[in-house]
């Protein structure tokens, strides 16, 4: 995943005299929340010039750019009619002395979660992401619905054709053992190859 995380908070210890400060270098000198991405296998951050901080009196907004490699546990019991649910939890690293919590910002009565329209997985339809908020923090729930056409073309149609070809051996004379064996072995090897490629 590749995207921007916008964090907004209020810090009463700051006081900017009537002017706004827009500089990402301010993040090196003031307190910023430590965001934790629990299911991330690999995280890549970008240079400070890719980030943006806006300070207006005691209100702070910080935009950071990230790139993640995220794992998702999938269940294929209902393949090819399966629907996969992948949750991406986000939390705060805090100690007992800290009294802070994390939540979604609401924009026009909806959570501020925007997904690129160009994001289209090959094997799935992606439903609208769901914003979750609980005691552990916040999370984004991605729901993937499998595309049936790809499974039919890549798996079911070739398998059906191979099985149909294997039926030809029933019309070959019983005395023609080499032809029957060759056809059966070819069908079996083709099925094995297809399973190895698809997995």
C-alpha cells in the first residue's frame, strides 16, 4: 500500500502568535504522536520534504507519506465465490503517563478515508473500505470480492477441456494400450502443471 496519513491533534503547550507555520522540519522540535501499524511486514518512509506540517495556534496537522508491505490472512473455503476481509489496524505507542487516544476525523459526516480510483486488484473487486474505531485504536477494513470471470477462464474452462479430452480414451480400442496410456498420462500431466502454475 502506498498513501498519505494525515494526523491532527491539539497541543496546549504550543502558542503561535496569530500566524500559521507550514514547515515539515518543525516535527523535529515538537511532540508528534507515535503511530503503530500492527500488521505491517515492511514500512518505508520518505524524506521530510515529502511530508507537510501545519501549525495554527495550538492546532497541528501533519501529513506523512508511507509505503507498506502488508499481509492478509485469506480463507479459500468458498473459492471461487469467496469474499476476503483484510483489516489494517492503526494504533498509538503510549506509556502509562500519557492520556491520549486515537480516532477518525469526520469530514461531511463521514470518516476521512479516501482511496485512489486507480486501485483495481486483478482477481478481486474492492468494496468501499470501512473505517473501524474501538478500544485498541482505529482500523481500515478492506473487503475483496473475487472476480468470477478470471477463475472461469484460468481454472474451470481448461480443467473441463482436459477432462473432456481424457474421455476420448473410452473410444479407443482396448487392444490399443499405448494410445490409451499416452492420452491418460498427457491429461494427468497437464492437470498437474495447471495446478502448479495456478498455486
